[in-house]
C-alpha cells in the first residue's frame, strides 16, 4: 500500500514502506514505524531518515480564517497552527513542509518562515501556484522559502521558467 501523497512524502533512499495491521507504515528491517492516525506520527527513525509533509492546510481553512483539522473536528487559530508546526518539527526529523498554511494566510506563512525557515523547507504550492506575481508577493512578505513548480498551473513553459528563475535568483528552492 502506498502512502497518501497529499499528506506524507517519505525519503528513505529507495526503501519501500509496508502497511502493518495497526495502520502504521513500516520500513523493512529494524522497527521504524509511522502511525498515520489523525495525521499524527509516532516515529522511531535512524539519523539519516527525514520527513517531508504536504499538509494541504488550505483545505482545512474555514471562511473565517480558522483551521478545521480533519478527523479531530477541532478548530485552530493561525497561532495554534504555528505552535503545532513548531512542535512537530521540534519533535520529528521534518525537513520540509508543503502548504502548512492557507494560500492567503500571509501572516501565518511569515511567522512560520521566521520561526522555521532556517531549518525547514517551507514549500508554497497553493501559495504560489507557479505564478511569478504570487512568488513576488511571497518574496516581498518573507513568506516560504521554496516554490513547487507545476507547469500546468501557470499555463506556459515560458512563465514556468520565469518563475523558476526568479525563485533561484532570490535564494528560494524550486521543486
């Protein structure tokens, strides 16, 4: 069984994950399990294993700017979300977060970038949608430190390449 790519990407240098009876994903060999209940992770990983998460938090954001966490059915403020991501990245070897905030929640993006940007890749997918104008806004506001590049989001290869060039010139990752 494959890990749902909307929530978790795992970098295990070619190793495959196996589904266990407890709804955990397990690497072959030593016991290193990843529980995916309520988007929580109980991890025991070797030092050379890291996580990259695609939170898709924009899908959790309500009309009033709060975040309704799936399965937990609990509303969180942007402040709560910032503390949540900070605690997860302190506890687990998370090296990349994609869309940890809503696409128009600039204050949360800025806060996360200030708090985590030196040690965690903060990827704007829904934030930038491969558009140079959105990336320029993010650069000006100090939001994120990487952009996910999808040529089908912007329309032309020229626009895509311009967005990649801008990201690279300004020190942002282009994924």
